[in-house]
């Protein structure tokens, strides 16, 4: 979901494997690792579509990047065996690994990398990717090196290149990216049923690590109860993100299941439309934040699994500051702030949420808590992603919403006044701009200052950080614990039956 969605990017956001479309798995194939997820991609074309469900399947598994983000959030070589950045930050030089091959057998040479990155930054791609690569002035293939020359410094560029904005596509051997992605990863797509499943098989030219699992199926569930039942019955081998943490106790037998716990980039946000009459008043936004017991909400929605946050920054970001107590739960003060703002006799707000388990569960809690300070909440559940994206993200026809933003370093979205929050703060936007394009040694401090400003302004309510809870049957190993990128990384997965 600008950068977005990054949310859908959101999201979601907007929410990776905790968001959902549809489906249940057909008959289980023999010798296939079956993964249950809830964010079903409507297309596999990540050039024009920024839904997080697409890189969840394709990033690092089917498509590779010059550099990648590992489980700890550290940048590592991938298609590029090494890279350098000029002292002025305006020239990036990547030396390619000459072993790299596309699934077609073609070499991943500098010309192919340049062609792919030029497509991603062109008008043929979505606005998110164009924005992430907008600092690039030219991309040149110089022997076995790819040279990026920038119009201005971009301190986030290298991280963007480790995600969807940096995938290298075999453009010479594909015509329909929506159905037939063509990359150099250890797997290739062999089947796709929108809203139901994606099938992967080992690439015949897997070049850096031969996968131990030859066949993988992503199977999508809109009903978390059905997904849990499928794992318990053996129809699933893996659940990417347990949508009902309350069910964790059912997987406590280590002879049958393994529970993987980690962190995510997924900030669950009570998004406030800062352009509406009531919510343009900072006192009203503050009242909403102080009326919601976020700890209590997290206990109800995620069984206490997760981390309280106070701004759009997870603890794994270098500019993290613990702001979780900035607006403590205080209904009496919230009522007083509403009265000061002229809403002492009540206020009605529309809460329009996506049809995702955590969002609908949060709605019930938020509605009850806001009623205690005199705010009447009119709720509306929107099909996700299409309806939510149209009504909330595109047209901003809402007062409040709940969505998980899962893309790394997505605090930068708040610097765009046209983003669906409609947050306009020139001082904040200037800080983010300086953090991105100013001296690299000042970037972290400026981004930290921006995160504090966002919290103080009560721009929205940052409810909690989603936990990463992956459940597998016993014998499945090699998965990552954390969600440091949008990828559900299968490059090292192994299984024994």
C-alpha cells in the first residue's frame, strides 16, 4: 500500500502473512512441503503491484537481488559478491557473482541487472518502486560491474535494493510477470491459482545453494480456524504467521510441532485521517490515544504476543527509541481533551477496517474503549485488499482504520502528505528528507528525532508490533525466526518425515 503500501506494503500491511484473501488447500501433493498463509496474491507481478503477499512468496525464493537482508536485518551479498559506495554517496558499484544463472540458464550479467533495475524505476512500475529508486540518475553495465550513479544521496537506497525495488528479472525469457515470474532464485513458479495457491519447484539452475526441498506449495486460508485445523491434521507442514496466537497451546507437543518466535517490521496502526475536521485537531487525536489501553488490546487480539510501540519504528531499526509510554492510558484526561476541543457532548467517527483477523478483533476493543469517553464508532468491514485499498488507501474515505504496515523503514511514508493518513507536517517531512539525503553520519539521529516528533503529534495510534510466530510440524528446519524483510525465505528450508 507511498511508498506503500508500502503498507499493503500494507500492507498488511497492508499485512503480510497476517492478512488474508481466500481459500483452502486442494488435495495434498506427495512429497511437497505445504505452507499455510493468509495473504493471497491476486497477481505475481511485483513490478506493478505492491501487495506484500507477492514478495512473501517470490523475494529471495524466485527473484534475487544484488544484496539481501538476513534474519538479523544485516545486509549480505547475493547476486553481487561485493559492493562499494563513493565517499560522496553518489556512486554505487556492484561486482556480480559470475556463477549466477537465471532459471532459463542465461547468465545474470551486468546488462540483465541494468535492464531489470531500469524497468523497476520506469513509469511501467508502481509508484512505490519508482519512489524507492528515484535518486538514481543512471544505471550502467561496465563489464561484470553494475554502476548506479545518483542525482543526490539516498541513505536508504541500499536497503531498498534488498527488497522488491531491487529484484533482478530475466526479461529476455518472460512476457507475463503476473503468471510467470522469471528470476535466478533457487525456486521457480510452476503453478498459480489466484487467491488459492502458488506452487514452486527447485530451479534447474539453482546456483549458490541447492534446495533440499524440491516442491513447495503456498496454500491460502481466509479462516484462521480452518488453517489451524489443517496444521493439526497434517494437511499443512508450516503456518507462516499464526493468525490466532490464542491457539499456541495446541502446538505445545515438541514431538509433533516446532514453534518459531521472532520479531517483525509489522506496526499495527490505528490510522487516523488527519484531514477530517475532528481529527485535524491534535487534542482529539491525543484523546483517542489516551482512551485506548494498548496493552489490554494486545492481550485480546494477539494473546499478549507482540511488542508495544509508540511510533512507526520497530526495535530493530537503528533509530528506535522506546516511546510506548508517550500517551499513557487515561480515559479521564481523554474526556477532558475532547471537551476542550468542543466535543464534550459526543463525537461520531467511522472506523473502516480490512477483513483481516487482527483488524476485526481490534475493532471490537477500540469501539468499546472509545465509547467510554463519548466517541461513537460506526464500523465498516471492507474486503481486503481490493475494497480497502480503494476506499481507505486511495480515496481516504474514512476517519479511522486498523492495518499492519510490514515494510522495513516505513516511517518515511509519513513524510508524504498525500499518503492515506493525510498527515501534513513540514517539519517532520524536512527531517525525513535530511535523514535520507543528508550526511550519512547524521541520518540515524535525524530519523530518531522524526520518530519522536511523530509520536508527540499523535499522528495516529501505534498499537503494537506484530509478533513473528511460525509453526511447523516437527522435522521442518532451516526457516528464519524474524521477518526482517518481506520474504518468507525458503532458501535453507529442510524437512524430514
